[in-house]
C-alpha cells in the first residue's frame, strides 16, 4: 500500500516537472476529463448504468470557483471511502490569494486522480483510462461544469445525495472565514443569530446564501475586487436540494478568499469540514443569516488600520 501511494505521489510531481509552462484551462479540463473517465470505470466495475446529464452553467467562473468545486468532489470521495470501509481523509484548505492561476486547480485534480487510483486498488479494478485527448477553447466555466457533473456521478456511487448536515459544514466554514475578516478589521462583533424559522426548505437556505453573496459583493466593490454574477446562480425549474446549498457555499467561500488575501490573512486558512448530525435546513438558514449580519458590520475599510 505504501508503495502504491509513493508511486502515485511520484507521478504527480513528475507531471508537474514535465509541464514547464503554466497549465492552461485546456490542460485543467483535460485533467478533469481523466477524473471523469476514472469515475466511469468505477461505475462499470460496480455495474452502475445510471447516466448523469451534462451541466450547462453559463456564468463566468474562475479557478477559485473550480478549486472549491474540487473540494466538493473530495468531500464526496470521502463519503465513498466511508461507504467502502476505508478511513476518511482530510480535504486540504489553501492559502487565500487575490487571484488564482489554473495551476491551483490542476494540482488539486492531480490529487483527486491519485485518490481514485487508491480506491481502484482497494476495489481490485485494473482497467485504466486512455491518454487524455487534446482540448481547445476551454475556460474555467467549462471546468466547473465538468466538475459539477463529476460531483453528481459521485452521488450515484454513494447511493445518496448530500444532506442538510453536509450543507451546514459549508455554512460553518463560511461563518469562520467571516470571523477572520472581522478580526482583521478590528470590528466589535455584537451580532446575534436570527431567530430560527419553522418549515424551512433547502431553497430557503440557498436564498440566504444569495443574500450573503450580495453582502460579499458590496465589500468587494469597496476594495476594487470583481466577483461572480451571483444572480445567475439560482437554479430554475427544479427542486432545491442540500447539494445546491453545499455548492453555493463553495462559491461563497471562493468569493471570500480574495477579500481575506487583500486583508493580509495569508495564514487564515478556511477550516476543514466538520461533520454534524440531525441538522435541518432551518439550522443552515439561521447560520447563513448570522453571517449576513456579521458582514453588515463592515461599512468602510481603511487599509492602514488593518490588524496584521
């Protein structure tokens, strides 16, 4: 087992050594495509023939959003590991940066691919994928859509979708990132959580994340950062699920990282996901609502008075 892990780590580093130039979105898409093909191999081995439709989100995404979607994929790989009697692993965080290069997502996809090789080893799967085809004219949105499809494929392998308990893990991570920001600004935090509402559905928690993104965008404008067009994120003509809430939580985290970087929070890494039980959408909505109240405390940012 140790030899297998060492081999795959060596292959990852070798791939970086061979790629002298910065990877392009085409290279990142090609690596994501390899992950998608590995998932298909596992599905065939388990005799699963359910098909997942392509995802066609059209808004402009960035490598930061792709990285957070990759985190979601790793989170679901953990569920698959647990289902098959393997110990769960920690999904790493990353240093906040004003702008991410495609290399960050490329590196993460290499890790995801390595994790899949380990799973194939334990499942006694010997089939391998063909070399990646050459892709052209791909962009980060194409990568995000492919990773979204991979995430849905993992739901099939796991025979379950995410739950409100999973959605809360993202809400907590967002909440802690906002605490980092308030601390850096030396703001007195006297907010309290809003009252928990009855009969809350996953769509209500999703809507609260949209309101939170509006507050984040307000702060981004203060410091000259452009963010995602969050108005186009709301799914239409379908039922909201906790998976939707988890996903928009990832987008929210991606939008917070440049603010943290601007404030010099180099070592304020987003906490790893915790695991909760017996959580309801009302719990998620309440925590996101509290995050909104915290960000509303920020009315002005004076870079000269930021605590370093």
